């Protein structure tokens, strides 16, 4: 069965600090996809990154970086030099092919990040 | 040009009423979804349609009935609304479900519809 755990419910940092959001997943499939989405206070859900299970390369995009480790079933997200605009709820998600052939995506409970000026 | 648009943005109604939420995507995607986000921000899939056919139905009460007149639209009709239905409902779409090696399952979300049942 699929499961995504984001153990950190809330994190509070001061601007310019680095912060890492943890994500641990469970799956029996060998082919799966991992995502991070951002939900700012305005409420929309914004796609940040997708990783497939065969690609363990870490990725950096500006101040954002992601560390995918299959050995520990983790897909952690680091924000470097955080800014107030990074304040949001961040969701980790796992997607597998479901019974009907479509992708079934399970979201973690989310981590609320507060960045104080 | 809104890619995935939902209407209405806010919906306030009484228990027992029937209401609909509309969703349209102009991205040319084959697959559309409905999610429910509760007050604790927990996001859970309800339905998924691919080319107008239901492919995922996640133990949702049958008071909820999705309708897909064409692959660009997935509407959600809710009968006999209950207090527990109060939530934010998100519509999403993704490209061809089979193209997992490409961007097939990246989901693009609408802005959400906040439903309040009084």
C-alpha cells in the first residue's frame, strides 16, 4: 500500500536560514513517481518537482534542492536562504499506476513552513 | 488564461441541498481529478477520469457524482449536503495517463472551491 509521511507538521525559521522538509514514502511498486507541491496562503497548489523511481539524481533549482534516496525511501526538500515568500504548506506526494490504469496519487499531510522576517 | 478553472470559488449552502462545482481545463489533458482538502489541510483524491471514463473512485459516498461531458470538463455534483462535506475541493488535470516517462502524471490544480455547509 502507498503511504507518504511528512513527520514535520510545522516548521518556523528566520529569513535566510536553510530549512529541510522531510518526506518518507512506502510503496511496493518498483515504478513510481514522487512530487513536491507548494500551497501558499492564497490556497492554490503549485507543482514544484517530479522524480521517477529510476532517477536518484539530486536536483537543484535556484534556492530549492531535492534529495531522493531509495535506500531510505526518502525524498527531502531543502530551501536555502529562506525568504518570507517561501511561507506555505508543502506537500510531498507519491504516484503509482492504479487498478484502473490511471495514476493514483497519495499526498502527505503537509508541512507548514513559516519564514519570519 | 487560466489553465484549470473551477467555479464557483466559494459556495455556502444549507444542509440537505444539492450543489454542483464545475471544472474546465484548457491544457488539452486527457485525465482529470477531484480532490478534497479538509480543515487540517489533508488532501485526498476522490475521483479520476481519463477521456471521460471513470478510472479511480476512492470510497466516496454516492451522494457525490462526477460528470465528464468531454475530456476538458469534470463537474462534481453533490446531493443532500452534510456538515462533513465542508472542505475545499480541488480539480486537477494531467496529460496522457500512459506517458509516465514524460510528464504524464504531473497534475495541474485549479484554485479550489471552498464549500461551507451550514
